[in-house]
């Protein structure tokens, strides 16, 4: 996909453990705390990070600065590419239908969130295996936090 921030535009693709930015591969290891991305380890250094995604726009807090990114072409696929499923809105985890190690098929319900008195099914984007469940039944989640990781 093509992303822009200010005057800069770059072609970006995200792999499981790296991002390719205008042809340059940057290997990273995400760091999570309480189900939230708190940093990226890049070349042995930890960079504190917070991110929020809204439709085609993302806000990233990094090293004391805020960057705003906007998709300018292509449909962003970051969630599926990393194998993670994120909360589309703040809400309450009503049900967890799978556990780590569960084999799932595309479209299978993994978790159900309740927001504004409506239920929202979190479904598997593809066939795979659940590697982590970040929140349990009855827990509150914020928009954008990872809920389920798949391999």
C-alpha cells in the first residue's frame, strides 16, 4: 500500500516480523503490555510506540512525536498481514469462542464484543491456528488493541 505522512509518501508492506518501506526491509519485534502495543525492538533498540487506526488514517506516537499516516492507494491490510485481529471499537468482551492452539477456518467466530448494546463478531480472516487470546470474557477493550493472534 502507499502511505503518506506530511510531504512524504512511501510504498509500504508489512510482513510478520518486518516492514518493507520503499524497498528497504526493516526487521522489528513488537512489544505488548496488557494487550497493547507499547514498543518496537529494531536492531537491538526499543522504540516506545503507540498507535491508533481510524479507517484510512493512523496516528502513531513515537519518540515524543506524533505522526499521522493516510492510505493514498490500495486498501490497508495491516491487521491480516500481521496475523492479528484488533478491536474495531471500544467495548466489552462478551464471549471467547476459541483458545490458543485452536485450528480455525476463515469466517469462524473467534470472539464477540459488545459495544453500544450491539454485538460484533470478530471472525477469522483466513484459515489458521490461534496463537494468543489477549482478553477474556468480561474484560473491557479499547479500539485498536489486538484481541487474537493467529499463525
